[in-house]
């Protein structure tokens, strides 16, 4: 069963898709983010807390949105989400 949820954080819209079932667990299959004023979503790598299997659907979504929020925070603070080195200004 695949389910998608949306959220907003610091001027960005977040989208997460989770797939699975109660017997085999749930996993994050897609994460996307977009600046609220733009129409293009950017895919967010599924890593850190969002990687792996979760016992319930809500835990998978919480982990996914935490992962997306970390990426947004790094972007706003001028840090590359993949490489925590300050971006050149």
C-alpha cells in the first residue's frame, strides 16, 4: 500500500511517499521539496533517518519529514545538503 503525505516548513512544501504493509514494514520511497512560490519539486535523497524499514506508517512519515527539514535547514543556512561546507556567496 503506497501513501503520500504533504507538509510545509520554512516556506517550503514537502511531499513524502511511503510504501509497505504491517507485516513487512514500511519504507520511504520518495521525498520531494519545493519552494512555495515555485512550481518545480526537487527530489530529496532517502538517507539518514529516512532510510530503512519502519514498523508503522506514521514513523516512516515522521522520519521522512525530519530528513527533508534537515535538508531545508542546510539550504537556508547556506550549507549544501550533501556536503556540509558553507556555499560560496
